């Protein structure tokens, strides 16, 4: 279970950072007119980053 939480947390963290980059217009690859320069995606990305950090933290605290 610990490994699954770590993998899901890492994926949420990476996807969240990508969404923040696309929502703010600093990272526009791949070109996606739905996500580029829409601040709403940056907020979703911020939530995903926080959730990923919490999952990674929780997985590291688990003994088994």
C-alpha cells in the first residue's frame, strides 16, 4: 500500500505542476487551447500538488 500511495502522490505532484504551468501560460507543451492561459487549471494544479504532497507525506509516515 505504501508504494501505491507514493506512486499516486508523485503522479499527482507532476500532473499538478504541469497544470499550473499550462494554466499560467509558462509551459505550453503540448499546445492545448483548452488549458493554455486559463487560470482555473492553475488552481486545479495547485490542489493536485497539495494532494500529492499529502499522499507522499502520509506514505512515508506509514510503518508498513
